[in-house]
C-alpha cells in the first residue's frame, strides 16, 4: 500500500525491526515504590532503546504498563488518515523491510 510505504520510508532501521519482530527486552531493574507495597520493573529494548515500566501491586499483579518510545519511533495519524481508516499493518512493515534489502536479499537454500 503506497500510503503505508510513504509513512514507513523515513523510519530508522531499528524502529522498523522492532515494529516487525517486537522489542527485545532486557531487565534494567526492579524498584520499590515509596509509600506503597508495590514495585516497578524497568526494561529496555536492546535494539531501539524503547523503555517499558511494569507497575505491580502488593499482590504481584500488573497494575499498569507504560512505554517511553524513542523520538521518531511512533507514527502519528492525521484526521484524514483516521477518517479513511488508515492503520499500519504488520504486512506493511514486512514490505518496507524487504524493499530496503532489495537486491541484497540472499537466496534461501535450505538449512
Ligand atoms: Zn525496540
């Protein structure tokens, strides 16, 4: 889809990779939350530097999950995009990755 490819063209390779196969999280620390019996686990993506914060209650259940995305990671949609129901699909990301590889795509010869 042309619209989707136009949107993805400027995205950094690392961001495209994480959109395609998800973030690779590394645990950065677990912290007590002052004044509560809850705690926060902080994770960082080893590919794109996205950060994830999982907040747990005293019952060890996740209460909230937040992300801090690096600048340029998120794709914004205009009002026009929303009206037309435009959303980036995983297939769009796959197409962009293959386009970037182009002629460099090696030929599969089996395992
Ligand atoms: Zn990532």
